[in-house]
C-alpha cells in the first residue's frame, strides 16, 4: 500500500558547514533561547529556514519566508549544501538516553520520499487533530523554499524486520556520512543507501505497509495542501512529480528503540478549585493512595515513591495528582480506577477504544466533570499547559503558577497504531515520541 521512493537529498557540506553548527531541532521544538543559540552557531545554520526571525519592517517581498528562500539559493550557489548524485534511501540511527533513566537505546529507521495520500485512501493514518495556524505558516514557507527540511515521522509494522536487516548491514559496512550530537545528548548518524538492489528490496518490503504519523501531523497536511495547489497550477496530476511526495523517516514498531514519553497536565485559573471537593466527586470511581510529607526531605522521598507507584499501577489505570498546599495536608495523590468500574458509564461520550487511554480518562473522567475544564477550554489552552518533565509540573504548583498538576503514564506504541488505524484520533499532546528527528540532516526539494 505504501509507496516509498529514493531521492537525491540536499545535504550540508561539512567542509563549509560543520553538522554540529548547522542542524536544528524541528521548528515546533525551538524555543526563543534555542533560536538565538542557532543564529550564533553558524551563518548557514538551518534556523534561518526552519524558524527564522521576524522583524518589525517585514512585509511582502521581505519577510521570514523570503529570507528562507534567499538563504537556500545562496547556500546552493556557494556549495554549502550539495545534492547527492544518485537517488538514495538514508539509514538513520539515534543513540539516546531514555529521559529519567540511565538506559541507553538506539532507534533505527530510514529516510525516503513517501507518496502523499489522503487519509480516506486507508494508507496513511493520523492519531491527532491539527490546528490551522501552524499549517498556514508551514505552507507559506514551503511555497517560498520548495524544500522539506524536516522529516515526517512514520510508523509501520513488519515483524519480519526486512528493512531493519538491510539497515543493519549498511551500518556495519562503513562509517556514517553524518554524525552529530545534539543538545539532548542524542547522537544522530546517517548512511547513504544507493545500491539499486537494496533500494528495490526496501521498496518491496514497504509496499504492503500501512503508515501511521507518529510526529509531524501539521507538516503532513501542509504537504498535502501544497500538492493540491501544485496540481491546480499545473492543471494535471503527475504521479512522479516531487510535490506528490514528502520526506519521511520510517520506523518499524517491531524494532527496538521506540520510546513514547508521557506529557503531564498543569492546571491553573480553575474557578472555585477545591481539591477536597474534587476527591469527593471522584470517590465512586477512583481509590486514592496518599504520599504525604511535611518537609523538603520527606517531599523528595514521597515524590520518588509516588512516581514509582504511578508507573507500577499502569495496568490498573492510574493518574497522579499534586494539588497546591493550603487546604490541609501536603501530599501527592495516586488515583487508581476501582476494579469493576463501568467505563461506559464513566465515559459515555467516547468510543470503547478511547476509553482505554489514560489521557482520555483524565480529560473526560476528571478534568471536565470534577474541575469543569471542558474540551473547548483545553483547545483554547485557557486552563491547561503541558510539561514533559515531572519536575517542571511539580514546580508549577510549588511556585504558585498552577493549582494542580496531573501525571500520566506513557501510551504504548501499539495503542497509538490501533487508534489511528481505526480512524480515531487522540487528544492533543497524548504522545511525545523521543527523541525528535533532526532537521536538515537531509533535505528534499519539491
């Protein structure tokens, strides 16, 4: 089902632009501080394209998008970026430490040009909704640069690991063409796979696959919109045209190294918030384990026990909570779904598949009925913000910036695939695939 093609990537010339100084994180992960750091790293840093600065005098013909296009033209002319001679796939590994542990893992995949498909075709599936703002920004950038700098993160499932075998052979055959360590201590390595036999074998192995977007929903739908614009401009559909494809990294769900991190919820500005009232409301549905403390030393021990117990109770469906002090006991609370609870009664407005998600249990079973935080409020980000690091979520409460933080276990990759291929979507910020794919390690011109 999936059509995957080799392509002639544009890549940085390390003699003129050392990888360490020019590659960036994806645009939506770049903070203002990171943006400033990237600008200072090298004149040809990808930041000019990936997330360029805006200036007060910007207007038509002179703006963040036109400057991105001019940068590409300049780098190409000066051979700072160079196009590969042969259509290739690109073996891509990431060595990383799982956050919050000492465990080191390697995630393996490959970069190729995947054919763009409407979701209705049943080939490519999403697992979350998108917002209009980011898509408008990325579409204008694509119109100007006609280049994909970041890869779409796509999942497929092959228990035979046919592609993985070829990638492992490629890794063992020689040194990588690219190797760079990013700011999260992730080592990214890239090998060029141009051998015709290997390319054909990889295409054949992917031909019967369905693809699930793990990361990059906004960029995928932007690529679809751009494709449709180009079809209208040309007045025909050319299946071999570059704009009919997008740059994707393909990861086998059956291979090691796939890590999804939980994204915790931080609530503020909740009207008439009362933790005792919330507990009373939830009592029929959840049992509560209390991890109390009276000083900082006890707090650290209680925190460790609380987070360990949250993880251990994953199969029982557990959500952690840390309310602000001021209403009595200082404590962490573990809310565990009571045995025998009828989830159809607790969550009547969601599908059976969605009821199996802890994030839905939190939003539909706790946030809305007990705190009055509706999905409309969530969309507007009126009450909720999101934190990957548990420490940051705790600090938001201790500093007075939040009234309560909620903690989740990570969702399994199998559940993401099951939800997506059933044509359902998960709430925003349900998954955080770690690490992110590095932008600029390959670039695809459309």
